[in-house]
């Protein structure tokens, strides 16, 4: 698996952070209150993943395929507690107080949050790398931590590059800290190298 150098990593992080800022703006509209991006911490490209704070919890794993000129997959990872907080913040009281409506809406809310966050970052990659890519229809899987690791491991091979980082979003109703795992093909590496070189020469 290829390892980016420091300048290339910074170029990738810059794009990701710009996407997450856009995601916070979209989440603010979705949740009808201000949501801010507090921090983004790069966890490198190591595997197994360094997601220890979620290791003993049920995982809500939202999977989005990257489609177009570069191929990849994005995993957005929430603990069950974080998922419950998001639902409570985003859904109106009449739904929260109805077990039938909650059963119908709870997974849909998580898929919509994934649409907002993943699509914002994918759009930034598309715009700044000057490539045509978009996210596929997301899928939600409820798994244990070992099951999640196995799912990621199955997708990995030596021709793909892994980015692993954590984020922190805050609002008056809920704070949530999704973990991201991105896996891209070699075309992504070449695009990032070109962007890093342009920034170095400017």
C-alpha cells in the first residue's frame, strides 16, 4: 500500500477539511440549528484501525462507494450512542414518541446524515482534484468492531490507499464524533500528488 509523503498528506487533509466544513453547513440546515466542525484528527493510514473508543460498542457502519474517474469506498462510523443522539436531535417529538414511526425513520436519518457528510467531502475531491466522481447510494450495517474490521480488510489490497481520521461536530442538541475510513485506488494517489506539486510550486 502506497504511503503519501507529508506534503501529499497535507494536501489530502486540506480537501477533506474543506468538505467537512461544507458538511457542517448542510447539517445545520438539516437539523435546523448551527452545527460546527470542531476538529479533524488524522489517524494515518494504519490498519488495524485506531478506533479504540468505539471498539466495545455496537457500530453503525455507513458505507458509500465512490464512483467515477477514481474508485473507492467510504465508511462513516458511529457508535450506537452517537447514532441515538443524532436521531434525537434531528427527529421531531411526534416521531421520537412513536415506536412505530421511529422504527420506520431511524435508519433513514442515519443514511441522510451519511449522504450529507460523505457527499460534501466527495464533492470537494471532485472539485479540487478536477475529476468526475460522485457517491453511490449509501448502505447502513450494524456490526461489532471485529466485524467492521473484517469488512474493511476484505476491501483492502496493495493497490489501494487508506485514509483514517476522526472528526468532531458540535451543536446545542448533540455532539458527535464520527470516524472516517476512506479507501481509494491508485488514480487517487496520482491526483493527490499532482495537487501537492502544484501547491508547492505556487
